[in-house]
């Protein structure tokens, strides 16, 4: 008779704790059939705060470095601009895993809010930089103390039901992509306001002394408003009797395991996370594509701003800002409307392979755009920028999905921060090496083999090709669903 009762009872019975924030989120997910747009807006604001400062300097860093009078020749400006761009990523490389561990221990919410406040302080200081080293230090500290982007990816998978997790991660990447495009657009439109809007910003004023402060100030004001809004951000980490626990440990308690066994299992899981090859292989590939992406963003802005005699497009900061703003709108529409259906049709792995292969011939066409001018150039460069940025976001979103499916909840903060650390390390290399390579090619525009920027875009394609090759077995491995995941 007892055996019959055990058979009839469900294998896993959910138990909710009254004062546990994670349990409240799980109850809300179980009771509601719709997606919370308030939670989506929280994710949007947090990701934008972490992303806008990353690339907002690209349209004006060329002129900022020039004003610092540190470069000996015009061709050397791109090299120093690359150092400024890399300093934030170097700081992020050193602390991302630490912030991920903090988020797994104390919750996603405090790490997210601290990261946003860091943007308010150090992004403002960057805009007030009066010399090269002040710019480097403020960017470096911004990277060190802003650890929100790893935990926010974990948060996006935890705040939604399983079938809506792709939407959560797509929202992260959409906000990420828009931030990486709108940020430079703000920098392009708002830098040097005295020259562009003399009727609003008079000469010899504060804005003339600090010509690159306005875009940083706008981003900092938005971040301050976001920090206040995130006070109402729901926490997703479980906390039972004063001890932070993962949902997997909650289930273990429900089926009768002791707390001591749960602790041992949690320690063991944290120890072997680096041996989780489905996770690590997707992170390595993500790092390769991240190196390509940040190098492309740096090269595109510097190349577009470079004069025609250096085989550039001779755009103004406004011109670059318009191109990137249009691409940002396209990313927003694509991620919120089309990506989910495309991902369901092809799957994340096939989607990355196809997108990566198609990106190579597109990118190699860029150097030939210097042969165009006027309206034709504007149309072609906008189409190319839109398509390329959509490809970048497609690859990033698909890899995020693979990474978050490879680990349990209590490891997601750490796992995403490991990915953030690797990505930041590669993105530290990206701007510096891209700027140096662009400077070198501008000094060799008359070479017979791969003259000028042909060498730069070929190097970008080599990196892209390596990433595509690693998307195949035996390198890439995918985690199979566990029994608990199949029961959800």
C-alpha cells in the first residue's frame, strides 16, 4: 500500500518559503502566463548602463587623444586611442569572476545596483579628463567596479519561465547591441558641442573646456535614474533561513536530502565548473567572436573618421553617429521581433555557423567603399553596417543561450562572469591591437600587397573564420538536459 502511494506522488514537489525572494519570483512565474514587461525594462536599463560607456567614446576618442597632444604623428593617434578603449576591458577582466561569485552568494540585485552607480561616478570623471592618464585611469576603474553584465545574463534566464528564457537573453543582447551602437551615436552627436551647436553652447564656456563631457554626462544621468528604478528590481536568488541557496538545493531538500549533503554537492559543483566542457567551449568561442566584434567597432569608427589621404571615409562625428544610430534601431527591431523565430527554426549552433560564414565576404567589401562618395556611399555604408551589426548580435545571443543552458542556476552568476572575464580579456586586446594595426596600415597605403585597410579587414575575417571553425565538433560540446530540467 505504501509503495502505491509513493508511485502516485510526484517526484518533485515545489515548496515555497515565505520570506525568500527567489521563491516569490518562482511563484510569479508559475501563476502568470504573460511576460513581465516591467522585468524586461529593468534588464534593458541595467544592460544599457553597463554597455553605453563601453563604446560611446569611439567617435570622439580620436579627437580626444589629439587634444591630449600625446601622439607624435597623426598616424599614431589610433594607437593611443586603442589604449584608452582597452583600459575599461582590462579592469573588467581582473574583477568579473569576483563580481559573479558575489552575485551567487549575496544576490544579483546588489551587484547590478553597485555596477550602475559605478557608471555614474567614473563615466562622469572620464568626460572631465584633461590628460591621457586621467582618461586611462577613470576607464580602468569603471571596468573594475562595474560587474553587472555577467550577473544580468544569469538574471535574465532566472526571471522568466523556461520557454521564455530565449526572450530574456535576447533582451540582454538587444540592449547590449543597442548600447554598443547608440553609445557611439551619442558620442558622435554630442561631443564638441561648442563647435556643433554654438547657439546653445558658447565659446570659452565649461563645455568648451571639456568638449567631451556632454555625452558622458547624458549617460551618467540615465544611469542615475536607472539605479533609482532598480531599487524595485526583484531578486531571483533563493534565501532560506538566512542562507542563500540555489533552486537545485531547494529541490534536493524537497526530496529529502540533508543540508550537509547539499553543501558538499554545491562545493563540488563550483569546483568542477571549469571542467564543464559544454560551458568552457562556448565561452572560448564567445571570446573569439568578442575579439572580432570590439576590433570591428574600433576600426569602423576610426576608419570612417580618417581622412581620404589615409584611405578613410573622412566622415564627421555626426556622420558616424547617424550610421550607428540607424544600425541601433535595426538591432532593436530585429532582436524583439525576428530573432526568437529564427533561433527556433535553426537552433543557436546552426545560426552561429551560418551567420559567421556570411559575415566574412561582407566585411571584406568594406575597403572598396572608399571608391564611393556622396549618396551612394551613405546608402552602402548604412546597409553594410546594419547587416554586420545584426550578425554580431545574432552570434552573441546564440552563444549566451548555449552558456546558460550548460550550468545550473547556482552557477550561472559565476559562469556568466567567467565568460565576461574571458570576453573582457580578449576585448582588452581588441581595441589596442586594432588601433595599432590601423595605424600601421595607414603608413603602408601604397604597398602592392593588401594596401591600406585591406590588411585590417582581412585580419578581422581571420578571427571570424577561427570562431566559425570552432563551432564544429569535436571542439564545441553541448550539454544534454538533466532529469530535473526535463521535468520542468
